[in-house]
C-alpha cells in the first residue's frame, strides 16, 4: 500500500478546487488542491468510515 502520488476524484473534472487524497505508510492524507500546505491525516479505518458516511447521505444537510 505504498501510493505516494496525490489523486483527485474523477468527479472533480477540470476544476482545480477539489479534495486530493494519497495513501502513505499506514495513513491516508487529504488536502484541498488550492491549499496544499494543510494536510489532514487519518487512519485507513477512519477514512473508510468517512467515505461510508458520505455515501449514505448522512452529511448532505451540511452541503
């Protein structure tokens, strides 16, 4: 699991304002493409829980 390149969602299209993700050594890192200096670190389990919560629509009222 040694992916070190930042990747953005295919849903982002050509817009440069998106969330990017990369997998490091035991952690998943997230950043906003327009502010690459601020990086959020999460365990793989916490990241999977976040994705699951997003997919269920639980957070839609925040959008």
